[in-house]
């Protein structure tokens, strides 16, 4: 489905565009630099319209004490040594004091954070979601937004994943059930028309 409209109270939610994630050279199908550039264009357009920009970053304690518990079939979750500054927002998005910064310790941006509170206090009814990784942080956040009753729009060229197939699965099979999808340029065009 194409992007049809953006509510008068729409926020941009940017997932995990921080040094340690956007610095991953193996992202697909879009290189991190393209995702960051498109997210920054959207952020600038939202700011010009006085619409909220939410920058979500993920962090973790060095000893893993704040990690998500539970058994998994994947690799064991051992404490990691994170490089200095890995959880700092990329320069292209940082430095705007009016932006809302949300820190999470899970895949999704809603659970365990004040994101929903921040959005509801501003009367937000719709969010546009971008970021990395498509099938992890972006999809988890989009699912939660849908479950919280927000209209969800996903800028599919302003997100990427560690694997092109998982990106494709989210974009083609999951996102159409959660909201509307479109490119950065399509969303910017709708934003210009609906917020003129």
C-alpha cells in the first residue's frame, strides 16, 4: 500500500542510528550511509513543520545485567565489551535540542521506555519509522506502535538489515499488516502536501 496521508500530529521515530550500528559495513539492501542520509532528510523536513523527531538509541550495561533474559536457540548472550561511543547517535541526526531522545535496552522502542508517554503528551496519532535493523528494532517498534493504536508509516528505503532477505520479509510480509509503506521521497511529498 502506498502512503496516503500523514496526520496533523505525526512524529518521525528513528531507530538505532548510532555509531555502533550505523557503522556496520555489511547492511543490506541499503548501505548505512544511505539510510542515515534519508533519515536526516526526513528529520529536517519534520523539524521544518514543527513535528516531533524521536531519536531512539539502544545501550547495554557492560556486564549484561540489563539484558533481556530468557532462553533462545540462537547464540548465547554473553556480556560484551562495547567500544567507546558505540551508543552515541550519528552526527547527521544529533545536535537538535528540540528532538526527543529515547534510550532502550530491548529490540523495540516502546517496552521499558517513555516513548508512548512522550508521543501521547504531544497528541501524536501517527508515526513514521526509519532505522536499523529492519527486522529487529524497526519491526519490533512498528508492531508495538500498531498495538498502541498509532497509524504507522514505514520509509522502506530509510532502513536496512544485516541480511537482505530479512529486510525483504519485513517490508513485503509484515509491514503491510501494520501500516503503510513508501520511500523517503514519497513520504516527503505527502508531508509537503498535508502540512502545507
